[in-house]
C-alpha cells in the first residue's frame, strides 16, 4: 500500500504517531489520499503523500491527557490543535532534511501540514487532497469505532456528527466517498427497520 519511496518517511513519522491510534489513522488517510490523487493528476503526489504521513506527528508533543480535549465534543483546549500543527511542521522539517529532501520540496510539504486542521478552505489543490483524506478516515468503520470509543458515544451519534461534517469536504470525489461510507454504515445500523430479527449468525 505504501509506495517504496514513502517507507523511510513512514518509518520516521511512526515513532511520533503512537498517540490515540494516530498511526492507524495515518495509514487509512494515506490510502484515501492515493484514491483522491487518481482523480487529480495536477496534484503533486510527492507532496500530498509525505504530508499525510507526517501531518499528525505533532500530537506527540501535546500532553496525552489533553489530546482528546483539544477537539470534538469535549473540547477544552482548542489552541492545542494549532500547536500540534506547529510541532508537526518542525518534526516534518527535521525528518525530511535528514532524509535528504530539498528545501523547496520540504517547504511545499510543510505548507500543507501547517493549518491542516485550523484552516478550512482549499488553499491549494494539494491542501484540498490532504484535508479531505484526513477527514475520510473518520467515515471508515475503523474511524467510526475509534471516534465512538474516544468520546464514549453511540454509533448513531457518531454518524450524526459525521453528517454535519459533509459540507466541509473540498473535493466532489471526497464528499461522494464520505457519503457512501456514511450511508453504508447507517444502513448496517438500521437493518432492523426492514428485518425484525437480524441474526448475528452469517
Ligand atoms: Fe491533525
Ligand atoms: Fe489527521
């Protein structure tokens, strides 16, 4: 799944991603970034893919007990969302320099890590793909269940939260994929509406 040339970036990022399953989130978002890149040949996969691998490394620098209170329904420290971007840019710059990336390339990657959560608009095509891939993970079964366990809410509540996030998608394709995943997840939760006794046996 990972491109050969992204493996050293992943290895460098992974040490910073063992916070609230950010490592797992990152791999799913990388998958979605690859899917979206197929629709946008003008985007630069050598910017978007390394950026996705490094975008959330900054959470490692935030006190662990405050991470889940930096976003979502129990948000107490919104300023830490900005801080994880700034820390992530510093980590990305250091690691990419060590890996021999040139200054121009590093700047392009860091430009979209910076502000990936705290800006909402499309600042460039590469930025749109990073932001949509980041969000698409939440719509996967893995994302649904992770959000559910973080905030101790029902799957139905998770789906309601996600439905409200649909207008935030920046690409048509990203939005369509999100809608499809959400509707499939909602269908699974509402099978009993049509089949009174849904068996757990297959
Ligand atoms: Fe983030
Ligand atoms: Fe993320």
